[in-house]
C-alpha cells in the first residue's frame, strides 16, 4: 500500500512538472509580447520592460528561476491584467467564487443524478426508464454553453413573464447562483445517472442480491444497502476528476453568466499574454485536479477492499 | 475413404495397411478439377454470413440507431451539399441585409406599416433623446433604473434607426394593429423589388446577421467545420492510438512499462486546461509559420487553415491515450491465443502478426471507439470556438455562431437556437448511432 501511494504521488509530481514545462514553452512560443497594446511602445521601453520582468534571459534560465520561486510558493506578479498584483492573491480571491458555484452544482448533480439512476435501473424497461434515458442522452449531447445560454435567455427576460433571475451575476445574492449552478450541474447529473443505471443493473443481477431476496429482506434495504454500495465504485471513478473540474470553474458557464471566477480569468489571461498569470492559474488548476484524482484513486481501497492497489488498481 | 478410416481401432499407432493399399485404387479422374455441379452441391444451404453482414443485420434491427443514422446523413448533406445550392457564400456581405429576420413583410404591407406609424407617432422615428426618455419611463414603471450602459445602447439604436422608415420601435404595434401576417423567409427590400419585377431570388431562410451575411449558409459551413473536425480527429486518434497501443501491448516487458508510464502521465494531465492553452497558442504559431514562406508545408497549412490544424494537433496529442489503452488491453489478451503462436512458429514477424492477426480481431471495439470519438471531438471544438479559441473570422463554426448570438440574444434568439439545435442534434445522433454500432459490432457487450 505504502509503495503504491508513493508511486502515485511521484507520478502526480511528474505530471505537474510536465504541465508546467508544457505551459511555459507553449506560452513563450506564441508570437507577440505582453506589451502590445493600442499604442506600440518604443523598442527601448520594451527592452526595459523585458529586463524588469526577466523576460530577456534565455528561456531555460527563466524556467529555472520560475521553478525555484514556485518552490517557495511564489507565483510571481501579474504583468498586465492587474499590474504588479501577486498572482497567488488574485487566484485566492477568485477561486472561492468558482468553488462555491462548482460545489453547489456538483452537489445537486449527485443528489439528483444517483437516485434517478437507481430509479431507472429499478424500473428497468418501463416508461420511467425510457423517459430518463431520453433526458439523459439529450443532456450529455448538449454542450454546456447551449444549456447555459438557453437558461440565460429563458429566465432573465427573454420569455415574457419568466424573468426570475438577474442577468448580471452579483456575489452574495442567492438568486444569482441558481442559473449558473443549474447549467453547470446538468451535464454531470445526466452522466452520473447513466453511469449509476448501468452499474446498478450490473449489481442487481449478482448472486448476493438473490441471496438477500431469499432471506426476505425489504426491497429498500436490498437496493440501498446491498446494490447501491457496489454500484458506487464506477460512479466514484467519474466523480473524482469531475468534482475537481467543476470546482475550478466551468469556463463556459462563467463566461456566459459573467461571473468573476477563476475559469473566466484563465481564458482572458491567455488572450492577454499575461505570462505569470497563465502559469499561475494553469499550475493551480492542474495541481488541484491532479490531487483530486490521487485522492479518489486512494479512496477506492476504502470503498472496495477487494481492489488490490499494488497490482495497478484494476 | 472416410468410412474406412472410421474402422481403424482408436488410439492405434499401427499404420492402416488397407487404407494405404487402397490409395492405388483411386479412380483415374480423382485429381481432375471439380465440375460446377459438384461445386454447387458442396455449397451449404444458407449463404455464409460475414462479420460485417452480421453486424449490419443487427444494426438494421436497431430502430433508434437507424433513425439517428438517417439524421446524421441529412445533416451531412446539409453541411456538404447545401453551400453549393445556396447562391450566397459564408463571408459574403449582402447589402441592406443587416439584421433581417427570417420573415418579411411584402412591399405593400411595409408601406401600410410606415403609413400607420407616421399617422400615430407624428414623426417617423424617435430621436435618440426621446428614445432614452421613453425607456427610462418604462424602466421606472417596472421599478428599475436604467443603467448607463443600457441608455447608451438605446441611444445608439435610435440613432441607427433614424431615417429608416420600416425599422421602427413601434413596428410590432403597427403590425398587430393592422393585422398583417409576416411571410416566411427573409428578403431585403432590393430583393423584394427584384422579385416584384419577376426575378426569382433565393430567400434568406434563417435571416441574416449583423453584418448582413446569410445565416443559413453560415450554419452549413459551421456544421461542415464541425463534421470535418470530428472525422479528422477520430482518424488521428485511431492511427496514433492503434500504433502506440499495439506496439506497447505486443512487445510487452520493458518497452511496455516505459510506454505505459508515458501514457499515465498524459492521462492525468487536466485535458481541458491544456486544450484551451494549446488551442489558443498553436493558432498564432501556425499562422506565423504560414506567412513565413512559400514551401509545400506552408501551402498545406494555408489549405487547411491554421485553426483547424491547431485543433487537430491538440486532439492528436491528448486524446489517443484512451484508444491506446483499449487496444493494448485487447492485444494483451489476444496475443496469448494459439493462432498467434502458430503464426509466430511459421516465422511471421511482429508487424505482420499485429496487422494481420491481432488488430482484425479487435476491430469491433476499435471501430466503435473511433466512431464515438467523433461526437466528443465536435463537442470540444464547439466549446473552444465558443470561448473564441477555435476557428477565427471570417470562417465560422457552430460554436462561434452561438457566442456571436449572445450579443443580441433577446432580439434575435433564433441566431442562437438554430446553430445550437443543429449542433446538439448532430452530437445526439452521432452518440445514438455509436451506441447502436457498439451493440451491433460487439454483441457480447449487450445485455
């Protein structure tokens, strides 16, 4: 077990390193500098700015310097979008907004998706099952921005009499959270319910369910205590990366609802060529996702003791 | 002969002398080629069913998959044949067609409407200040205050409307009061006059956008871009994944270990982040390369477009991992089979065994996974385009059309709904057909 954990941690560190290097070189390969704006600064200004932010040194030196600073949790300062403000500070003010929306979204996705999946499996072949299947298939076929924009259009004044929610996101008001969370959680909800259905059908056909029935246990006990517990393993596999991704911000949802979250900021930092900000957000988000995956992998063992981690966890 | 062999005591090693002797008694024509009649009688009663025929038979029974297939083919025709039928091109700016709706009023009705408006408002149009004042009054009636941004928007709209008789704030009221019904499809006034003169004019079925470009053609081109991206990405993923997976699985040992570590690292990279990053960084790099010279490679980039290539590269680099894992797993199972040992004993080389024996035996899974890659690629491409990192203007895609439509969502909701509906329908049908394909090609998986 210890060996496995160590191996996985090492793997995570390597992955993070790869992501850092990839981001660094990709970012620097893009033609254009962060100093381009409406009025082009003079050569001397650019040279001075490059020197100030250390952009005149060879790339490998820059990378080394960056890694060294990173070891002290110093992400550098933003050089364009919020000039000279530490990147870490920017991230830490924006992450809570993204995270709160993501957490609500994933919570409703689990609370609705898993029971719906159970229901579909339990009533297999009836109209309930068919209806849920249609909804979920449509749900996973609609890109996030379609759902988000449709909701935005319908409930913020596009349809007469349905203006329930504000168009502009305001932090702290409960009403502003409804639509973004609904849009963000819809896809995971549909996906989860499909996954749960398949896993439940698998579990229901097992011998131990027959035994439980033969013992005369109540249906409720069989479904929730015996079948669901075993069906949850594939569901957790999906949830790990999804939780991380949703918490970090639906890029699309934040853009559509103009939420000042990390996802939207990441997108605009790329187009603004704010190098330290791109690096900072990428590393932060990547580290978060990688750590979440790691935790989920290790949690397997707790959920299902049959899984032998030392043999690759399969 | 067969009967004689049956008589042999089972397990005996003694050569059957009678049998060997009887070899000499073979009739003289024993080695002559069989006549057609003899061949006919040899063929079984039922026609032999090949793997693909069998799969097709199963697929045909799956009604959902067949309907999905028909819809996909229709969308394909719409996307690839449509632009040749419609006489407009996706970047053609039609004069006077700015913001026309997918419906129109005939010239007489338009005259009636403007007369009505003139009659009821005195002046044909509100001046910008009047429009703002009116909007403020409306907002106050609703208990809200008009923000400065909205006021500026109204002012600009009123300014733009000045001098245009038929596009008026109260046009809708006039239409309602006069009981005029709108006719389908959009036409500009110039086109309506030409039609009145007896010419036939192709209608703007979905109307036109802010710059006066035909939305239907743009939707067709967008759907085409999506389909091309989907198919090309699936092929790239298939080629890289199949090569990598089969080599890794077949070689095993240290080669496999190293190759699998690489796969694991790529697998754990948060893909959406890297896709966003690569989508936006590769494009300018490729554009610079495209402008750097006139070699054959540069021409290739120009032909395909820097946008599309950057999307292909992104996909090629990240999404082959799942495919390679799947194929490796299959190969690991299959390579233990006797026929592989037999092929190896006969002196076949690794490449031949992979190509002739291993890959054909997991073809069902490969086809299904490749096919299901298409909707997922379309999904991702639309996401990139929506965020403004996919294809760039004047080229369009369904995703970027949706994000363009966000600006005037309340006035022109169909600009969002049309591309969004086609995109969702396309992904839905591809998914459904892919599921049907999986059930048909791999009946073991079906429960």
